[in-house]
């Protein structure tokens, strides 16, 4: 039986990288707790000429998609994110720990998904607070949080890695 077809033991799987998931969930929830207890809704403090901390509640998905859907989207998005986290966790169980191009991004994405699932389950919305823009009065990128950043970075690494790393080199 070749290495690629052998079953992966728990300690040899990507699960050994999932301390990253825990780190993302904790840092996401602590940062959201801090911003929510320090700022009023929509309060903004400019930190740099292109970056502010601004408390926003996002009831929708990415870029506030479905935010005005009437409430059903909370449960739909919660279920979707939970299913994705479960699916990626199963995928991570099948990835060998030394396949870092898959293991680490999966840990980042699952951590981000769990962070946003916690918000949606307990609050009904996701707390966003990182506001990046070109000019103070110019276009603003939609506000985001630590979980969103982890999901984006993890997805980018998975996509880029798929182009540059052969399956037997992961």
C-alpha cells in the first residue's frame, strides 16, 4: 500500500495543526468582545490614514449579501458555515500533517468559520470592525474581522498552492 492510499492516523493528520484553529477562534472572539464593549455601533476611530476601527453588525454574508433578507438568512448562513466547517474538518483529517499547503489553510478557514458561526448563533449577526479605505471620503472596502481574514488567507493559500505544489510534494 503506497503512502497516498494508507489511512492517516490522527497524530499524523492535519489535526496536529489545528491549534491554529483554536488560536483564530480565540483571537477572533476576544477582538470582537473588545470592540463591542468599547465602541458604540458605527463608532469609528481612525488609526492610520487608510485604516479605522469601526463597529458594524453584519446580518448577511460577505459584503453584507442578504443582510436585508428578513431574518431567515441567519439560520441559512449559520447552517452553511457549520456544514463547511464540518466538511473541511473531515478533509483535514485525511490530509497528512506534513502537507502544510493544505493543512494550515484548512485550519485557518475552519477557525474563521467557527468564529463567525459563534457570532451568528449567539448574536444573530457577525461583528465586523476592520475598516480599510483609500481616502477618508473615498471608497471603503467592506468592514471585516479576524475570522474573515483567516478565511481569506487560508483560501488564498489553498488556491495558490494548488497551482505550484504537486500532490506528492505537499
